[in-house]
């Protein structure tokens, strides 16, 4: 196993919701932009934050899809 495959800051990504309690694509993109502009090297979606056990499969897929569409070429995406 190579331990240096991932490096830098890779925080757990929290889902972003709209005012009605639905996953928000625009707020998810805004959080991605904020994190990547601050210099994080990637995000860990669907794990570590503990929220995924309260989300439906469709909600988890939506968050992952929104984050994946907002990545820069050099960012890591770790998904659970």
C-alpha cells in the first residue's frame, strides 16, 4: 500500500440543503468553490461526518454528483 497517494488537506464534505430541507445543488457548488479556493486538495464525500446514515441513496448520489461536477483537475474525490 502506498501511503503517499493522497496528500494535503482533504476534509469531510457536508451536504448543503435548501430552505425546504432538500439537497441544494447551488449551495453544494458554493461550498466546493469556497473550499477549493481556500486550497484544500480534495474532499471526502459520504463519510466521516456521519450524516450519510440519515440520507436516502438518491440524496447521497446527488451530493456526490454535484461535488464531482465541481472538482478541479488536481483535486481528490474520496467517496463512501
